[in-house]
């Protein structure tokens, strides 16, 4: 929630950078809670991924600067609450790491993912209903407002499109959480977060095929560093080996 809310106040570049805080957050909590041991090879792989994230952010910043020069607009007032957004993104990134580590601890303690997913779904449903009713009631009403014929252009989307987007979002999140829980039964949270960084590859595919936009050279350098870092990390012995599946066990 905090990461999504950060998009209202700060740039995609900042959020991409601060989301990477999930990696050190996961490592620290895994070390304390699950007794994970990370070798120098693990740390080298993580360092390569973090450098790749920074290079990717630099590419985004360079692209933003080029657009500003081309349009003649410095966009100084585009993000008046940027510090607030950065704080939200930092908190969201750290909480992502905590969430993934606790997910790993839960599914490993139970030995299967179905109960974990059921409890997450139950409590998430209750929390989301309360949150929506208290905090986002007006925004949800605007989202689903179809409007009259003269108001349709001002509407966010039609009622049918709104429900379609919501159902697609729910379905994709269901698949994502289910696969993540299964992944964490076989691997560990730090490697899971490193693997998510390779999602930039699909960004390239979409950008080239759908938008006909070729990313700059720094992007491909960043992607090479991230993929290389994941490969280096996986070359080391698994941190799960020799440790108990139970927290502090």
C-alpha cells in the first residue's frame, strides 16, 4: 500500500531505487530470524544487482532530463511532495523484504502453502474492506463512476472497464502470491527478491513491441549486471542448506 501510494508523490525512478531496499531488509531479517548464512559470493551477487539498480535509475533520470529539454519544461512543481513520496517508497521497500521473509518462515514451518495463502486472503480481505471504507471511499467512487453522456470524458473509466481492471488485478495478484509461496518452499526470500529485479527484461519486451521505444544503452548495462548478479548469487551454496526450517530453530 505504501509503495503504491508513493506513486502519487514521487517519481518512478525514486520508487524503483527504494524498492530495492527489500533485498538488504530480507537478508538482515533472514539472518536474525532464520539463521541464514551468506558467503562472499552471495554478497558479490547482491552488490552486482544493486549496482544494476542504480545504473537503471541513472538511465531513467537521463531520459527524464532529455524529455525536459525537448519540451522546455523543467517540471519543478510536478512533485511538490517528493520527500513524502520517497519516505513512503523507503518504508514500502523495507516492508516488502519483511513480508517475503515472514512468508518464507510461514510456509517452511507448515511445509505447505495452502494454509498460509488462505489466512493471507482472509485477513487481507478484512483489512482491505476497512481500509477502503475509511481511507479510499471517495477515490473508489470516482473510479467506478460511469457518468452521464456529457461527463464520460471526465470519468476515469467506464463501469465495465473498471470492473475488468479490478478483476484482472485480483487474478494476477492471486497467481503472483500463489507462485511466490511455492517458490519460497524451494528457495529463500533474498534470492526471490533478486529474481524479481530481472522483471526489467519484460519491461524491455513490452517497450519495444508495444510502445516501439528502444531503451538507452545504460538500461542494457543495468540488465546485464542484474542478471549476472542473480547468476553469481545462485553459484554459491544455498543459504538454506544446513539451517532449520523453523524460525530460530
